[in-house]
């Protein structure tokens, strides 16, 4: 495992663990490495000193538990509170969002608060058809790195 110090253009610094440098590049280029603070996908490696093992036989350290950083300003606090409210009061349906929302809108299933993933063209179609949906200003914790 390789630990990288990462940063986004908005100035957020964080760490990520990857199987190899090639895996990091592949994940980053496909938009799967995102900033945990703002959700931005323009993430790159920050300069860092290499970790040199003291003993050749030493086992690699396990990745540390990700601590939730305290929000730095009023906007980050508001987004953090909104995320907590959405996640506590709705069901995450992942990539089934379009099907679930449409089934509720058409009366095939009982309505309930949900959040999930949708492709841009699907979201636009839903809005055009009058389904009450809106994008959230953050990624679900279930989709974060």
C-alpha cells in the first residue's frame, strides 16, 4: 500500500491509501478520487517526504482511521450539517435513485425521502418530466474514498 498526501485546488489537504501509483493515477483520471471536504475531483498528489522502513521485515502499517476534520468556516459547517440531516432522514439508494424516484412519483411504491446517484442526462429528464428532484452540494459518505 502507498500513502499519498493529496490536495485539491480549493486548498484542502488529505491523505489516501492506494495499492500502487498506477492504481492512484487510474482512479484519479476516472474521477473516483475526490476531496472529502468539497467533493472536487481535481485531486493531485502533494509533495511529501518518502517513508523509509527501519527494518526490511517490518509489516506495513494499516491505514489510519479517517478522522472527520472540523469544518473550517461557516459554509463548511452548514454543508456538514446539511449532509448529516440528509443522511439521518433519508435512505441512500445509490445508482437505483432514478428508478426509485420514478416509482414513487408514479405511485407504484410509497413515497419516502431518498438520496442517491443519477447521471446528468437522467436528472435533467426527471426534472423535465416534473419529478421533484435536486442535486445535493456534496457526495454521499458511502461514495467517498
